[in-house]
C-alpha cells in the first residue's frame, strides 16, 4: 500500500509540473532573445529567467495554459538581432517588433511559429532576403516588413498564404517582379513602392526574377 501511495504521489507531481516544463522552454527562448538585444531604457527589466515562467513579464501575454501567445515590443527603443530561438515560441500568435533598431537577417526559424496571426517588423534595420519559410505560417493575416533594408525577391511561396489580408514590403531594396497569385491579387501597389520591383508578373509573361 505504501509503495502504491508513493507511485501516486510521483504521478501527481509529474502532472503538476508538466506545464512548467513547457513554459520554461519559452522563457529560455525569450531570455535568449533578451541577450541579443540592447535595451537602453530597460523595457526588458522584468524578464527574469529565475521565475517559473515568463507570463509575469512585461510585454508578454500568455493564454490560460501559460503558453506565450503575444510579444509586444513595438516602439521600445531596442536594437540588436533576432536569433533562431524565436522559433521555440510555438504558441505565439502576435509578434510585434515594429519601430525599433533591430538589424540582421529575419531568422528562418520564424517559419516554425505555425499559430502566428500577425507579424509586424516594420521600421527596423532588417537586411537580407525574406525567408521562404514564412510560407509555413498558414494562419498569418498581417505581415508588415516595410521600411527595412531587405533585398532579393518576394518569395513565390508566400502566395500559398490564403488568409493573408495585409502585406507591406514598401521602402526596402527588393527586386524582381510582384506576385499575382493567391492573396497577392488583392494587395495595392502601395504595398511595394520604393523598391526595385518590376511590376506584376503579367500572368507569367514576365519572369519572376526579371530585373533582380
């Protein structure tokens, strides 16, 4: 009987701690993000890795199961880079990093955030190509990357994002032609202005890499 009680206690302990293990992994990802960022006004001061989970941190929102679903760091005077750890926030729905000084490439691991609904990276210093992995974000509705230093073509893979309603890559250094398939049929030309883009593909009559 005593041994049965001991086993039962261990099982209950395992059940009670399982959510903590999950949220700790997200806390580790956010702490890794913090180490990559310069934060002169201490916006991230509450991001204490010794806490059980990050749900008490400022600018972080969790759901009822203590999963991080929202990261609100827009207009926060932060700089630095993003790393692959951002892809560990598996339950994230809103990634708001607009109007900062974040530079470097957009990590391909963002494509792992399958629940992402909105990603606002506009008015930063991101460079390099738009990752093709963003095409895996099938729940994405809002994608704003305008006013950065992005180069290369708009990945044709993004035309599979059937839920995409807002797309803005204006004021970058993108080249090639503008997609016309899927949601791109509805975006205004203002979404693409001040790049080196060569206009729509004209239903396939113009090569997508024309002028790139």
